[in-house]
């Protein structure tokens, strides 16, 4: 009986990438890098939250085709956006964002504006009903962000070479 494993492995190897790239985000290497990674995280979380807000505000059922297409679209756009954003914040000679990153930021902004407009009409944003511990959690997040910013600044100062000064 012939060995089919080699034929399958050979066929699948044709679909693999030519080279693999390792991404090192180095979040705490300097404040610019920290704010760049933090911006990317906030945009990604905003896109995820917009999914739920848009479903609730516009009464779209969770299994509707529009929502499936939206998640599918964001899933593939996120791959290209992450690569472009990493290149933008990592490479000092790379001073332009790519098309996917611009599309992601603009589309996220438009979705946020849609949520704000519909949320104001539905009176969704009433911050007076939050319990005290929600404000405490936000204060802890703000403290952690400022702590990370300070830590990244301290790392930049510690690893700065005498030629850079």
C-alpha cells in the first residue's frame, strides 16, 4: 500500500508561508511604544464592545448575517492591521500607516459615533447610576496606566546609551 502521508505533507507545505516573522512588541521599552500598544489595545476592545452595542441599539439578532459578516471582516482586517501597526511603532524609518490600519481606525470611529448617536437617543449613557466600586475600578485602571507609563519611561532612561544623550 502506498504511503499517502508524504503526498499530503508535500501538498500542505506549498500553502505554508515562505518565512515566519517574530513580533516583539516590547511594551515597556519606552513611553512612545507603551502608548502605541495601549492605543492598539483600546481600539481592539472598542471594536469588540461596538459589536454588542450595535446589536442592542439597532435591535439586530445575534445570528443575523450582518453581524456574522462584521465579525468575519474584523477578524481578517485585524491580522493586517496588527502587522501594520507593529511596523509603525517598531520601525523608526517607517513613518506611515498602511491602508488596513487607517481603515480600522476610521471604521472604529464611525461605529463609535453611531453608538453615541443611538445611545443618546435611547438614554444609554446615564453615568449617575454607576455604583461607587465602578469608579474605583476605573481609578485602578488609570493608576495602572500611569504606572506603566512611568515604568516605560524609567526603562528608557536605564537603557539609554551615552551616545543618545
